[in-house]
């Protein structure tokens, strides 16, 4: 039984709605981040690797070239014929609206690209950007706003130097959903000082304000980060794979079935990964989540009526 039989995945949701396989293609458009350039802070989040960071968009192939390179690989591997352009790296709404519009429209101009996902921070979605995304949606494209919340606890966000708080997320979600823009919320499991209860409470707070999709990530320690130093000094201990799988399954069970999961784990390359080792083993984690759901005799949404007391 595949994981998609137990979890409403975004891929399966797209397949049902479009009648064919749709695959995301990651785009790096050379954006910066207000938590790096001094607008909000410098150095970025404590877990973020900035070795490959460049503020110069010209350092990267243009959008059409990146889509072509991605589609060649994906078509060979999965047979997908339709694609989503996923503006993934750094803060993809952090720039002049005219430039943003040109980048988004360049992706949507590709005949086999049916929509875009725009990854960003909750404090970087002004009305002008939301209005731009609405214009693209109203033109018949599927448009998702992906908000990197990570935790609903301000003390955790401050500890990892996120540079925003939960109120920023709440405002962004309200403004997006009022415009009919679907939102995918990113949550990191295993942040410093957080365990199962914090993860469940973050989920509850996100669901309270409404979201259309979720991404779950384990926190991994990578080179050239403040978290790496904290880990080396003994100040941070990553979750085991078994702990992560158990918490991820708890969240999946408690999430309403209509909220699709765009991701239930995340990996880091072995060239930069320091800990935990299992964060390089995507399929072991996915298979573990499937096995644990089957062992429990449960599935996505089976316990969505349960809530953790605030």
C-alpha cells in the first residue's frame, strides 16, 4: 500500500484534479532575504546554509532554462507531462513587483506549466504581491503561496533567529485567504527546545487560522550554520528517525483530510549534512511513515477532531 493511499498528498490531489501526473520543478531565481541583507537581520536563520547564496539573479540560468533542465530529468524519471514551477530558494516575494511579475509570468509562459508555487516568509507578502498573485490566478493559472512558518512559538522563532513572529504569519494567511489564494504552511519538527507537544500545538494554531496545505520537515544540521556550532557544543540534539516518524504520523492523523500534504519529510545532501545521518535517507523515512500509519491502523485525518489544549 503506497503512502498516498493513507495520506492526501499534493501529487495525488493534482492527479485527481488535472487527470494526469503533475510534478514540481524547483526554481532558483537569485532572491535575497531580509534576514540576511540587514532589513530584518544578518546571518539568516540559525539552521540555514548560505554557502551557495548569491544576491545576483544573473548567476543562475533564466527561468525557462531551469524549467527545461528540470522537465528533462523528471519526464525520464516519472513520465510527468505537466509541471508546477516552484520558486523555492530564499524569499521569492522579496523584490520589486515588476521583477516578480516578470519571473512568475516567464514560468507560466511555458506551455506545460500549469501553475506556480511561491515560497516566502510570512513577513514578506505585502498587498501588492498578493494582488499580483491573484491576477495570475484569475488568468486561469493555479497559484500557491508557501509560507515558511516553521513554529507557532515566538520563543522558538527568536531562538533560531527567524526574524518574524506568529502574528506575521497570522496576518499573511488572513490576507491570502481573503483573496482566495491557497496557502501551504511549512513546519519544522525538532527545532531547539521543541518536542512532540510543541509540534502538535503548532499544528493546532495553523489549522485554527486555516491552511490548504502542509509541508513537514525534520530539522537537520548542515555545515556553515549557527546550528552546527550549537550541535558541536552539545547544545542541540537532533531527533532520531523513530522520533520524527512518530511525530509526523501524529500530525498527519490530526490534520483534516482536505488539507493536502505537499511534503512529509525533507533531506539534505551528504556533502553538507552533519546530523542526523537519517536526513539523507528520504525513502527510509517515507517508508517508515507509511509503516507506522499501517501499524496504528490509521490514516490522514483519522484524529482531526482532537486538539491540544492551549
